[in-house]
């Protein structure tokens, strides 16, 4: 049995992230592999309702062979849940040691510096135009211009360019699932377009990340800003929002793809049927898209 746990659906609406979380959860739970899970009592889904998600989390793990956790990096939630789950059954995603690195923007910078194009990052103010970001955050929360760097934040050089992401499937090899354009409101993430054609050097820079962080596995999202060269600004060792469109775009069962990838030998030959643009709460299907 596969146990799928999406934090905002199964446990708590975390800072209003439940809209995307619920869509990711449905993408996984509707798989023909028939994974098991539970949901919050206020959600109208035909699944067991939890009155104590922590106890149910442990119980479902004990009854399962495999698990996949989707959760925010804020407060180290993704790391803590994955670390706990690994003691009981087999992980279809990135391991907790990799998540510990990618969840902390300072540790991520230290791991990638000199190997991947990354903006200057520091725990102190920089001598260039810079943003401050929570060391552990997601969805653009807390990112802003400032002159100081509060405790729990990093300063990161501001790079002007196009915000994109690359969704990877990491196993014996690294496969590209899609390039994606990120739609931002200020620095807040509000949507995406997928698939989105990117230059080969952008994909290559994203793929380099896998060699820098041991333990990345399954679905991995890499955020970049494309200026004169592509800069890696974040790594998500978990499902990211563009995955909700893959059923429409490619006609695939994402959980099945992740499961088959776990055992090696999977070769993807994805041909987009259409493009999808997502704004928080709204999905729009577009015209047929050229093959990547």
C-alpha cells in the first residue's frame, strides 16, 4: 500500500496554502494505484476523516509499504514528517537529509556555491541590491527588500530576470518533466504556465543541482531566475504546483510515474497535448503546445 500525505489537506491549512495542496493531493490520490490517506474533517472528500492527524499519520505508515509526503518547508515541517516516516516504510520522494539542506536557503546556498550559478547570499547585508528571504519558507512568503537581515532570514542578491522553474524526475537518471513559467505578484507565487519552453542551458543548470545534493529522489522542483545566465534560487525536494496540470498536459498518472521511477529503468517520452495556465483557484487549458 502507498500512503499519500499532503499536509494542508490531511492536517492543517498552513498559511492559506490549502488550495494548491488540495489540488496536488487529488492529483496523487486519484491514481489507479489506489493510494490510501485521510483528510481534515472540514473537507468534503470521500476519504476517512481524522480527529487526530498525528496518530493517523503513524497508523497509516505502519499499514503501508511506501509513502509520499508533500508539505511546506516552513518550520521544517517537510523535514520532520519525512524523517519520522522513513523509520517505518519506504520513501518515494527525497530523503530527509536532502530535505534538511533544501529547506534552509543558507545551507542550500553553501551546498550549491561554486558548482551552480547562484545569486550572492549572506546572513548579513550585501554590498549590492538585495532581497531578504526566510531561511525556511515557501510560496514567496516573507520575501522583500530591506536594509537589515533579521534572525532567521538570508540576504540574497537581487537578480532581474524571468522567474521560471524546472520539474525533474530523479531516479537512476534525471528526466525533465516540464519547464514552467512562474506567475508572481510582487514576490508572491500566484500561478504558473506549463509546459513552457526554456533554453537548454536552463535545464542543464537545474539538472546540476541533483549532483550537488545527495538524496534527491522522485519529483524535484528547481526555481531559477533567467537573466543573462540562469541562476538557481530555490530547490523543492517535493511536489510543486505545476504537477497538478500533468494529467491535462500529458495524460499521465503522476503517482504511477513516481512509483515506477522508484524502481529504476523508467524512460519518459512526454509529448504535451496542450498548455495549462494556473492562477490560484483557476485552471485554464490552452492550445496544443509544441513538443519539448
